[in-house]
């Protein structure tokens, strides 16, 4: 079978359209991460409100994808790599919707923290986490689009510094001292750190789905030395 | 090899260890994890005259499993199925080479009675084919001509048991004297399954048994197959991949290959656990077929 002819053109056309719609959420999620981090570290409430507004676009796309996915499954009952791709698309749909939710959480903290005293060192660390997480989303999507399992396998290593910064944030929070307003601000920033760490995990999960699509084998990426890291208990 | 000579009873000796071809070994399962094989084919080739319809098929069919044979038209899957109980012997030009072991005995060995083989390895066809007799006699007559020697009461019990096993008893128990033709298509097919069961086989071959049935009747047959698996091995040829995915434990995919002379010969491409074959097939040809990318 060197010359294959697609006798399932209508399904594959719809599948590609569904895939485009799911992947359109990635750009939006990446943009929201950047805006949310900026809002919470620069005390920009207006930007935070825009993040919250953008999330309704992701939620709308999420609902449309869910409906179209259900219709495709009911009408075509795909098999093989088509089935794997469908399985991944519905999981990615949830992943990106949750990334959006994490950004909304950060934006709401930006709104809450506005006007409180702040520690620039913590802000810098949050910005650093944002700068680490966004390339993870980008790398995961590029691995998916290219079908590059080696690129997908880069994600755990990219996630490691994010986990480390998140674990360190607990110490930074404790170190702010007894000022109640500052402690309240720092405690909320700990939640921001946690949200960004979750976005990183979701990018790793995305890469694992990509590897499954390419190889047909389910496997969770594991990096040496990661098991039992302190961020697991925060 | 295809001469129909009556001989002594076929026995069920323990299957001898045979060299397992690569196509059978290439599975994620370990040999120990599978039930014992009831039927094993080794390098089976089937010819119609000079035309080789299928080539070098080596397959194992285990007890209490449903195995599905799928593939495009002309790939030889029905030919393979009919070779498993020597039904192809009824085609004058048909010739089978290689070996087909049933309980370890080569059913194509010299002296094996093909009639006895067909009796032991039952078959259900695409179109329901009840006898032009009553519902009762469809079961009883088949059993009697296949050597049933019990009393009238025993025969009644046999008919009831077979109809119950085929999930038909409740629908026909009050009209056993009516013609088999009075039943719906789905009921007729279950009657044919009951008829096959009545001869006490341990393997039932099904050649597209649902292709003439509506979706509800199809579901009933599929449910019946899953129930029958407790007691029988079932090998089914189907064009419906979703049906193979729903009911079978293992699936064999056949494809057509053109030889140097332009002849189309069916070959076994992949034989895998069904969930594996339909989600992550090993072979590109399988992937192309199940996703509709097929010339």
C-alpha cells in the first residue's frame, strides 16, 4: 500500500476543522498567561479584566468543540489513529479550558491584590515562571503539529524549573514577615505560583497526549529526580 | 486432500507444539496468557483451480474467544473461514494446502472425514437458511441426521436447550410446530445458530451473520455471540469493523496483494487483540484500512 486513497474524506475534513478549532485555543491560552502574569505583577486591574473577558471566548470554543466532537463520534465511530486523535482532541479541549481558568484565577488575584504592598522579588519570580511556562505551551503545540515525539519529550525538563520556583515560593512567602497586608498579598501570590505550575503540568500532559498520538502507546513522562518533589505537597 | 472419504471418528488429542509463525507471535500477549488453541492454521494456501485465493495464512484461534476476520472484498477472509471446516471442499475447483489443526489434529490429513469436520465445527451463513420444516424440526432434524440417538423426550430437551442457548426459546416456545420461515430474519438467523449448537460443536464459524439483518436484530445476534463465548469459540467474518470491535477478542486483518502476474491474492496482514488493532494497529496497511485511507 504505497498509494493510499482517502475514502473517508468527509470525516477527515471535519476532523481537521475540529483540530484547528481546538488548537486555536492554544494561542488564546498562551496570550492569557502572558496578560495574567503582567496584570498580577504590575498591578494592572484593567489588564486583569481583559483576561477574564478572554476566558469567555475559550469557554465558548470549549462548548462548540464538545458538541462537534460528540457529533463526529456518533456519525463516524473512528478507529486507529483517527480514534487516537479524537481522544486527544477532547482531552486537549479540557486542558485548554482549564488553562484559561487558571489565568482567570490569576486575574482575580490581581484584582484582589491591587493597591496592597508588594515584594518585587516575588513579582520577578512570578514573571520568571510565566516566561518559562509560555514556551512550554508553544513547544507542546509545535510537537503536536509536527508530530515530533522527541520535541514532546522535552517538556518534563522544561517543567522542572517551574516546579522548583513554585516550591521556592513557599519560602519566599514565609520570609515576608509579619506585616498583615504584605502577608495577605504574598499568600495570594503563592496561589498565582501554584496556578502557573498547574499550567506547566497541563503543557506536559499535552505533550504526553502528543506522544500517544504518534506512538500509539500511553506513557506518562517521568524525569529523574522529580518524584516526591516538595511542590507536590503545596 | 479434498477427497471426501468417510473414516473413523476424529479425536481430540492434545495439540502438539508447532513452530509458531512470526505473524502470530507478534502480539502484546504472552503465550501463557491466552486460552488454549482450538484451531491452528499453518501456511494455509487456498486455490480455486490455478488461482491462489489466499496465501500462507498462519493463525491460532483460542477456546472461548471470538475472533473476527476483516478486510476488503476479495481479500479471502470468507475463503479462510470456509477452509476451517472444509466447507471449501464442496467447491469442485477448490484446493487447500498447508495444515489446519483442530484440537491438534490436521483436518486435511488423509483419511479425515470432511462431513464429520463440518458437523463438529458448525457454520452460520450470511443469509438465514432454515430448513423448510417446523421450528422444532429445524433443530431436531439436524440433530438426528448428525447421529442423535436419544429418546423423544431427550430430543425435546435438546431442542429447548438449543433454542434457549440461541436466545430464541421465549419467542417460539408456543409455536414450535410453525414453519421456520414464519420467523423474522433475525429470528431465523438465531434459529440457524440454535441448529448449529444442537450438534454440540465447540467452534462456530459465522460468515457475515448480520449483513442481512436490521440494527436491532444485529444487536441481538451480537449479544448472543457474547453469551455463547462462555461455551464456544466463535470465528466471524464481518464487513462491519464496528461489529468486529464490539464483539471480538482478536481480529485478523486480511488484505489483497497483487503478485507479479497481476493476480490478486489475499494475505494475512495483522492478527492482534481487537482493542489494539482498532486503536494502535502495528501495520500501516491495517491503519489505512480502518481509517478509510484505502485504495
